[in-house]
C-alpha cells in the first residue's frame, strides 16, 4: 500500500503560488512569480531528486498538470528522476474541466467519488502518490485528512501576497517531524508525518 505525499515550495509567509517563473501563475494579480530561482542550489536539487525517486504515480491539479505538460516533455531524460518520472509514471489529474489529457500516461479523476478514487489509486501503489504544487488540490486534500506526509521547502523570502498552502477551515492535525535539513542558500526543508488530531493544553494553573 502506498502513501500520499505533498511536496511544495513555501515562502516564510506561507505563499506557494508561482515559485518557478513570472508567468507561471498570475491569477489574482500575483506579480512575484519566480521567487524560488534566486535560492535554488545543490541541496535543493538533491532533495527534489530524492523525493521524485520514491514516486509511484503523481496526483496533480489541472493547472499544475498543464504547466508541467508545457515543459517536461521537451526536457526529457530517462536517467533524471524528475523528468524521467514525470514523463513515464502514471499521472492522475483532479479536474472537472480537463477531458482529454494530451501528456500521458494520464487519467482524469472527476466527480462525486473523487476522494474514494484517490484512496483507491494510493492503496494500489508500492511507492508514493505524489502531489507537487497544485494549490487548490493540496488544500482540498489537507481539509479531508488525505495527506500522509508533508515535504515543506521553506525559502527565506516574504512576499505579503499570493495563494497560501494552509487556509482556514482545515482539520486541526498533529504531525511529527521525521526529517530536517538546511541548504547552503538558506532553504529549510522539513518532512512531517501525520499523527492524528491536534491536542491542546494550558500553561496556566487551574
């Protein structure tokens, strides 16, 4: 049985929108795309390669799928865990609008049984069902307790605007830190495994 993992780039204020370039995602008038680029270093590349090396399949939102489809087929390398994995492993796209995905192998997951379909796909895998980017999908998965593990790459930059990973309304959830490292450019990489519901206490005397 596999597990569902979510890997994302985050700013210090929790923004995940358009990390890779100015035109990647300008929705909502976002003007700061490409904020990852000045900090990209060898340590970041090694971590990303490690993550992709564990993939059994990918679960993506429509926008991220289309961004990837416009880049990775033209930068293919079977020996590269990122390009090789994305171009060859199964891709599942959560979308109500995408009907005929051109970049395969790909299957569109749509409809009222989306949650059960995601669980079925994950349970059938030996490796990880990996989510990369896919902001709206990531929030949907977190709100439904479907993420088994989080890989957060936190960059030393504050933007003050943009779509954030953690929105209000999610389930209070506890995680345990299973790995942590810092790269030469100051990227703090943390891996968290879900532990269950959050618990609460007080420092005040009763």
